[in-house]
C-alpha cells in the first residue's frame, strides 16, 4: 500500500500536539501529570516524605524555605484516524483515503503514539484495539487492503459514537464531506470532543465541474440510488460552479471558526507529496479561533 521510499519519509514525521497529553504509558510527549523527567514544571513547598534529591537549593537559599522541583512526565498520546468508507468515496477517492489513513497511522506509530483506526459510513466501527509500535502497521495495512467503500453516510451519527478524546489526543477525519445531513454539525461536535482535530478533505476534481456534461441526463446518487433527471446547459453549469464555490467557502469558514486543521487531498494525483507537506505543517495550521 505504501512503498519503502514513502515509508522512510514518514518515519521522520509525526503529528505534533500543542496540548499536553494525558496518556497511559510512558512516551515522548509532555503530560498534564507531574512526574520525574528533564522537563521542569513548577515548585511547591517541601512536605515530609518528599524526595530530598528534588530540593531546589538555590530557592531555599533565597527564601529560607524548603521547596521541591516538580517535573512533567512524558507519556504517550492517542491518534485516532477516522476513514470515511461510504460509497461516495469509491474509485480514486477511496485509494487516496486509504493511503492517507495508512500514512497517518504509520507516522504516528513511528512517533511512539497509540493509534486507533475507525471507519465510518452510516455508523462508526473501531478496527480492533489501539496499536503501539511500528509493527502495528501490518494489521492496519491488512485491513485497509481488504476494505471497500460502500453504503451511505451519516457523519453526525458516526461522530456521536466516537468515544471522548483524552487530553492531547489528535483526531484525523478523512472524508469527502458528502453527507446528506451536511458537515456543520458533525465538525462542530468533533471540535468540542477534546484534543485536536484535523480534516483531510478528499476531493475528486471531476466532481467539481459540470463542463463534461451536456444535454438531458439521469443522475444517480451513489449512496441512495435516487435518480434525478436534469438538462445540463450553460446556465446550469454556471449554477453548479457557483454552488461548488459556496460549498468550499462554507467549509473554509467553519474550519477556521472551529480551530480545525484542514488540508485537501486531490484524488486525481499522487497524494504522497500532499501528505508529507501536510504532516510537516499540521501543527502550525491549527488555529485557536472560536473555541
């Protein structure tokens, strides 16, 4: 699914969380809990039973009181990958989405994070238990190679079923955002679910233009099989182009207001360079607006 050269590039990258984590095991990230490490956190007055090795002699000399140093423990972080597997993600979008999910998972596992893959359509499914260590990518590869896009989309129902995020967790949603109920409510819920949220928007340019369509046509919804008979002419194409612009404008406004990381993946091109660029910039694209 991912060639050796791309895997080597991914090993050097990982998503970076601005928030201190509240993980379960020792890892490379700053924790909200206090412990022993090289990262100084604070002082507090000495109480009987404290380790005298942590006494701050410089502060004691100035204040004539006993103070101990507090340090931040370093713990692991959870990265949750949500992959839209509905029928609208078929074809090139599905290949791009699967590669994105595998790439995010591998980069995170190399960073010693715990990774859990979820798939969503009309609901949410967890693909096994959270994984830790780069060897866990084999299970993810095996699942993604067999998985297919099918069924309808209910983003809001899927997001409601997602367990609350731990402090410092990162959630990566990979989807085309085609959802009969709209994207506003699901993304708003994700933004309030804890941790940081990134949206990888999978786009097929062929869906964004009606230039290749002409005359009387019957359009079939890929997820519901509903049919729409329509005449495609120049005014219709112009209305479609305007609607597409409004749709992307609404997405841009929402992700900025909710402080979500956002990137587009062009399904008609090789997404490897796009994914590498996004992973490098992911932390800086998080905007803390409207929280």
